[in-house]
C-alpha cells in the first residue's frame, strides 16, 4: 500500500513499506496451504501451476531497494534489533525464510511452520514446525530455536513485534522438538495473520547469535532461508549467496543475490536502463509506469489491500469538535483525487478495507461525502478552521497533501503543511502535538498499521479515546474468525458516525523487472499485505530461452 502524507504507514519508513504475498510456482508442492487457523480448516498441498516460466539454475541478480534516503538496514538485519522494523523484509526473507506466508488469494501458506491450532479455550496457539530443517551453519531448526528467538524478540522490544496479548508468565514453551505453544491472556484470532512482516516470523540461529555476539550477528546473521550473507555494507548493499543447506531441494535458483539501496524511482530507472540491476520492487510513481514499460521492462501492478486515509486528533482542538471533523469530510472530494492523482485506479471507499483485503465493503452507512457548500457553511459557523497537516517532504505523497490543502482551503479552512520525517512524526505523536496526518491500514484490520494501532485508546499512535470503540476493536480480535467481519462493519459505521477518519482509496504499487526475470510477487501480481507484496527470492531466477 502506498501511503500519502507523513503517515502512520511510515512507522516503517515513508519509502520503505515492504512486500507481502506469495505465488505458487514450479517446485512449490512441498508447501502446505491453510486458511487462518481460527476458521478450523485443514492444510492442503499446494501444487505447481501450469504455464509458468521454466527457470534455469545459476546466475546473479541485483535488486534495487527504495529507501536510501530513509536509511535501509542501518542496524543490520537481526529481527530483534532491526531498528526500522519490517522495512528490511526483502533482506530478512532471503536470509531467514519465514514461518508463514500468504497465497495470491489470501490464504495462509505454511513455510517453516507446517500447522497451527487453538488449545485451552483458544488461549494457547500451537504451531508445528517443519522437520529436518537446518540453519545455514548446520545447526538444527527446532522448537528450542523458535522459543529462544521469540523470547529475545519481546525482551528486546523488537521494532516490528506484533501486539500479541501474551500471558505474563512464560508466554512461549516447547511442546516437543517440533512444536511450540504461544500462551495468551485472552483469545486472539488474528495471531497467525499478525506474523506477516513481523520479527517472530523470522527465526535466526541461536548458536550463531551466541557465538558472534549481537553486534556482529546483525551484520552477518545466520538463518534457514534460501541465501547466506556474504557482506553487509549497512544502508548501501547486502550481498548474498546460495544456501546449500536450504530445505527445498533444487532451490534457490540463483547463485548470488545482491540488494542495493536507491534514492528514487527516477534514479532506479536510470540504473535499470544501464544494466546495473535486474529488478526494482515497490515503484510508486504512477507517471513513470509508461516510461519503464517503454524501456523494455516488465511492470507488474500489485493491488493495495487497504485505503489511504486521514487520521484526525480528536483529543485536542480543533478536531475535538465534531463540527470541525465534519467540515473536513465534506470538503474532501475523494473521487476527484483518485481521478487526478491516481488515474482512477481506486476505487474510492468509505471503509478501512479494500477489494484485496479482508472484510471488504466499499460503502458505509452515514459516511459523509463531498459537499462543498456544507463544508463552507460549517467553517463559517465555527468562525474559521485552522489546523496543521503532518506532511510528506517530497514526491507523490507531497503532491497528495498539497491537493488536500487546496481542497480544504476552497472551503475556507487555513491549512499548514508541516513536512516531517519518521522521527519527527513519532515525536509529534508522543507529545500529542499533531492535528491531522495521512494514514494507512493493513490486510487484516487488527494487524500492522491497522485499526488497533490508530484507534485503541492505549495505542501509541492514536488520536481517539473512545471506550465504545475500544470495546468493539477488542471484540473483533477475540471472537472466532467467522464472526469478525460483522464487528468490523459495526466499527466502520461507528467511525463514520463519529467522523474519526477520512478514507480515500487503495493505491497500487508497481514492481519492475528485466524481461528475462521471473519471481512470485515481482513479476506476478499479488495483493499487498501490511504494505506491499513480498517476493519469494528462492523462486527468483532467469527464464530459459
């Protein structure tokens, strides 16, 4: 999902909102698929799809990663100490693999995990692990390693830990050599969905951690993924080589994989044209899509799973006054924004979900739509309306904020843009010194930068303190999966009634690759989860001629 404005989506870096989803490719038959565990379904084998390109083994690939201006992997890629959270997801997936992933249709895919189930009145979640897997240092991947990692993640308060309601005493235990239990204080239905893009999904070698020490391990980590670290020049280049102990026989296809940070979509285009790289995921500039295509590259659209939005701070003036919030709703012409800035790729929505996400419904009863006359009348009734929008510093996000500013000023409001980077956004929230900010969502509304992060009264990035909304949000995470959709519909209606958040539209992103390159999530469309579709690097390679 592309996030406009200095949004809570930037909790992982304005330009570094990463990828999530997985495709089925030749050789994937070893994987199992299952719906989220609270549905109670059983795993079924995934099969290789027909008509997919046949890839050759060997070769090297260089991938450009947007984010040099934000500082990609400034502290290395130890999941527990990675200071930029999920912004380094491509790196960590390549080195560690993952316990869980998603299919293109939104089903949970077992990778290093092989099963999951609720126990103890749904307050214990048991996860089965794949047998026979070894870390690239030859040590066993087992329940002891997983418990060690999870305990360390939460002790160190990893930047991308999920908000699990853990039992206070011994939250993680081994239930045998290849099963682990997560002990919760209350039932939590989104728990498997919350693994995506979070530290507990990546398991590192405890032996290597203890041998190298935390500082060195962050630079030369050891995992059970398809690649091993050769060299990490922080924030500049990560060089990897094939892991000969990788559990999926015959994979990865590539011998070498290199990630290089790049400052902009335009700079990436020039580097790709010069043959300096073969892939550039997460291209966000719509206007450059034709140029990339005309330059001979494969450009794949990845649909957003949640809309961009405008979060209002209802705990201080002016938006503690509901009339002020209503004025912003009425002054915002979302379909026009979609047409002018997004080429009508939308669709414009009134709820916090999108077609590729969970619990989608486009229309919400009581949602206030564009009516300039009403907005002007309210502003006049208030005697004027002034506020500050925490804004992006450059690029298409700034264009969006400027378009909003122009719309709102047409209604008689005085709107100041405050360009802010991630640390400044966090400081503003911590000191409650903000009025309005662009925001995002996630594939599951309870996870990532979704509803709970932005609306629970005790959340660090909330602008709402509403006990009734707290009750609904908590209920939506505690009930079984099949009951959650009805509650989220109630939440959307309640938020619209109270005028808490202006919803816009899901914004697509584009992954760019050389014509002879193939990889699920890079050259085949997958819905974005959390923020963007993941690429399975073990399946990345070059097509046979």
